[in-house]
């Protein structure tokens, strides 16, 4: 089970991961590098808005 405590924990993680993972894996072979970089910039900005990471302080 690769470090998961139970099959249920693995299932909960995988159910979320399967929805998030494609967001960060565009079909790279189908686009030039500059389009890929621009697309990833947009996708990470969207992710920061969704998760609220953009509003967090980086100082400890």
C-alpha cells in the first residue's frame, strides 16, 4: 500500500489525486515550450486561487 495506513486512506487520496493530477500535466508533446510555460503559469495561478496559497505569508 506504499505507506498508506489503510486501503480507505489510499482510496481517499487517490480519488482526490486523480482529479488534481491532470491539471498539472498538460499534453506537453502537443505544444511548443513557450506555450507550455505560459499554460503552466496560468494553471499554477488558478491553483493558488483555489487553495488560497496566494494569500499566505511566507515568513515564519
